[in-house]
């Protein structure tokens, strides 16, 4: 996970400026040779320190400036190229200290923002003002020749820092005695890699709102038991995840004592409150320990602009054509833990409020509560709330159809931190479908079934029927929300499989189907058995799109509780199925509340090579027996996923 803990910056360029004779060249040469050079040239060559000898493991270039050798234009160019500017003064020479504010700081500001330059015309200035914030290059103030004096210039320097927020730090050192030389370059490096300004507002002495927002999210993710406090266990886990070391009990007590002393409501019941947590980070930054806060932020995926970075949200995942994406066991375990954490009243379901809280660490919920997850997954039919089973179903659906979004949301929810691994560990990429076909067994556990049929044939009723205990209630119900996918699990020869029913909406009977509407693991072609003008559409769709394909097809006659009518078509449905070697039409009705249809569809999806099964027998019992034989032979090829609860096979 180390890759996410460092700044994105791949190199650091440090420029030294300051009055003549303050010791810029001497400082650079002292650092490089580790001894004080008596004789120095006017300007040191640019040097690059390799990554492995710098404290932050980033290659660092150090650039000298000499007014004797360089023009003002050259200086401007160097200021712009540098990531950080060290303004050097001599502690024994007050003039050089005064020149920091009278000359050097305004000069650096002006060169970084040419349009704001006092010499520019007023129009350009006004424009520049409104267009963007002025660029503030980080600055380090360096007082050299500390070997010559007995006192400190820090007081005057701290006063300057208050007026110039771009000053990241200040240091007194000596090229002669080598005092604080490596520290000085370390501070410069730190000003670039762990800058203060995105985190903290010097003037207000407060965290920036972006920083606060990120830390609030981090606090919530770390608060495992959801009591809005970080107890010792949670703090320890947090510490180990961010810094790879356990927190010493004594240090923990000290930290809590410091918080208690400064913000009395920062500690409650011997645990850290959000206020205490934010104070602690404020304190780190005020004490110059930005790197601590940055390490935490980066561990939770933030980049230098305090946005969640792309690589963290969307690690590259290779999905060969014909493979699909499912949740791995670890992914499921994580989501179960998240569910249980936010099921505050422990009733085994997420209320709208709990669902909202759960996603409060994300920019928004990935789906709507009332019009999506409640309608596309099995729910608790008494309260109408989302059960654990429905929750996992919804994630399974998203993982199959939009795995990138699954990965993003896992990251927002803290998978990478809690599991100490990237979200890729939560995803299982199945082997290619052609290998499944060749080996005559499927290793997958999630299948997609497209439900296609003429208008009003009962497609939506059939899809929703998959989710409820009593389908009877759906008759005559108007489906107001347009839910495309319904997902639930079924047992296929003792294995839990998820089946997604996708309602393919036909606007006009003659509209062609798009390839993404045709392609699926099993197609369910639906006609209304009580309507004589219904089968023709299904027959046409079959001949046009499925007769030549490898996709298993099931013909379903709906509303079989009503009188069956002869179809106005050149063949009756059963003759048609016979001719095309399909299973005979499955007669279905919401009224009878029988669920074998869904098991049958999942079975066909799981054993796609049995497409021609209709040829072998018309007796559904024999069909199942033959299937069982195949299943027994292939059982070892399945990944057995933990079943969540032992209640009915369809709605749990
Ligand atoms: N006592 C003491 N003298 C120093 C120290 N650093 C530099 N000097 C002396 O200060 C003088 C100027 O040093 P340089 O390194 O040339 O200074 P510079 O800032 O590069 O000067 P320019 O190149 O003229 O801009 C030299 O005589 C150095 O020996 C120090 O830490 N202590
Ligand atoms: N008697 C009876 N009526 C049913 C059954 N299934 C659906 N219906 C009714 O048939 C009508 C159409 O059902 P839907 O499920 O909306 O059909 P659809 O194919 O999704 O329709 P569109 O979305 O308009 O293409 C509704 O009035 C249902 O109540 C059933 O099994 N028996
Ligand atoms: Ca010099
Ligand atoms: Ca807690």
C-alpha cells in the first residue's frame, strides 16, 4: 500500500536566493561534501540528489542563484521552475533580514504571477485578479552563519511568517559548523511534498474546509462501532493502517491528555471525539508535523489537492472478453460488516436513515433508496426496508454491470484501509465463457437473464415476482418506478446463484434489438397466453436474434391463470418450440405463485451447453435428472459461496 502514502510528486526542485554573501553557495557545497568549503565559486552547479539518499525518497535538485552570473530574467525563469524557494539571509547582518520583506518575498510573488505584477497594466491586473487565486510558491526562510552569533533571529522571522502564508517554515543554520544543514534541505523538500496551505489556514489558525471534510470522512470510517467516538481499539487499528506500527499505550494516554487539556469535549468516555480528532491534526500541523496528517490523508486515497485520486478509486482491472465480474468472498465479508455496522437498531435491515448514514462517507449514494434498491432487490416485506440479503444482491448487480463503480464505492467506504489491500481483492473476475462452454461447467455465480416480450405481456410482473414472497399481490399493480434489473438468488443443484432479470422495454413491435439487449446468459421470451396476438412477436425475435446464437432460450407463456387462447401465428408455441428444439413453453402466472421458472432460468444459464436439451426430452422431470447428473460431475468446479441465511431459496 506504500504507493498511496507518498505525494504524487516525482521530483523536487529547490532554488536558493538571497543577498550577495549570505552563504547560498556555501550551504549547497556544505551539504554535498559534508564539510565547509573555504573557497567557493560565485555559483554552484545544479546538483541532483538521488532518491535513495533523501529522507522522502524523491530525487531532489538544488539550484543556486548568483546575481553576478545571472540576469533578472534568468532568475524569474528559475523561480518559476522551482517547487520551493529558500530565501537565505545572514543572521549577523540585519540588512539581509530586512531585504526578505522589502525585496525577496515580493519579488518571488511577482515572478510567479506576472499578470499581478505592479508594473503590468491595470486592465490585465483586474483580469488576473478575478480569474484565479494568485500562485503562492512555497518558501523556506533560511538564516545562515548561526556560528557567528549568540542570539536568535527567530522572533523577527516569525513576525514575517504571519504576514506571508506561503512561508512553510524557517530554520537557522551554519554552512561553517554544518549545523542544521541537512534539516534545511529536508524542510524545503517537505514544503513541497507535505505542504501546509492545502491543510491549514495560517491567518485563521484553522484547518481548511477541504482538510476538515476529508478528516471527518476518515473519522467515520475508523469509527467501527458507529458511536461517534474513537476508542483505543479503533485508534490502534487506525494507527496500524496509517503508519504500520501499533500505538504504544503510554503514547495513547499522552495524546488523550493533550486533547483533554486543550479541548475538554475532545475526549468523552476515555475515547476521542470528532472535535478531538480534528484538534489533534491541527496540533500536528502547528508543530510542523504536516507529514503525519498527509500520511493519514494519502492512506485514505487523497491526492495533493485533497481529492480522492483516480488510481485509488479505480485501480486498473483486466476483464477478458467473455469474463464477468463478481464480488469475492472478501468483498462480501466487507459489505456484510459495513451493513452490520450501520444497522444501528440491529433489526437486520437498513432503514432509509441508516442507508443514508452508511453512504455519508461517499459523495452520494450509488443508487436511490426508494426507487432503486427497494425495487430491484428482495426487501423485508413488512417494513419495506433493505435486508442484508437484498443489500448483497444490489452490490452483486452493480459489480456485474458496473464494476468500476463498485470499486469506487468500496474505496469510499474504506475497504482499502480496513482490509489493508486494494479493492481488487473484493472483485473476482470469472474465467472466459468459452472456457466454461468447453469444460461444460460454469464457474460463475451471477447470471444475466433478459426478459423480452410484447407490450403488456407481463414482463415487469414476472421480474418483480422474483423478489417477493407472494406474487399474487402484483396482479393489477401499476409499476410506477421504471426498474430495469431485478436480482435475487436461487439454488441451482445446491449452489447459491444470483440471477439478474433485465426487463427489456420494447417501444414499438418493429424496433430492432440492440446487441447489448440480445446478449445475456439466458433469454426469457415472454408472450401473453391469454392474448392471441402475442406470440408472433416472440417467434420473430427468436428467429431473428437467437436461432443462430449459443444463448439458451426459454419461451414463457404468462397469465396462465386466465383462459389460454390459440395464437394467431403459423405455429402454436409448443409446435414452435418443437421445431427449434427448445424446451416446451413454460406456463407462468403470478396468481399461482410458483417459482420454478426462476430456478429453471438460472439452471439454463449455469449449463449453457445444454441449450439443446429440449431435443432430448419433453418431460421436465427427466430434464432435471439429466441436469443433476451433469451437476454431480462438475460440483468440484464451483466456488461455494457462503449462503447468508437459510430461509427460502428465492427471497431471503
Ligand atoms: N562564518 C560563516 N561564514 C560563512 C558561512 N557560510 C558562508 N560563509 C562565508 O560567507 C561568504 C559568502 O559565501 P557564499 O557562499 O559565496 O555566499 P553567496 O550567498 O553564494 O554569495 P553570492 O554568490 O555573492 O551571491 C564566504 O566568505 C563564506 O565563507 C557560515 O555559515 N558561517
Ligand atoms: N391475470 C394475470 N394478469 C397478469 C399476470 N401478469 C401480469 N398481469 C397483468 O398484465 C398487465 C401487464 O403486466 P406488466 O407486467 O406490466 O407487463 P409488461 O410486459 O411489463 O408491460 P410493458 O412494460 O407495458 O411492456 C398488468 O395489468 C398485470 O397486472 C398474471 O400472471 N395473471
Ligand atoms: Ca554564490
Ligand atoms: Ca467508535
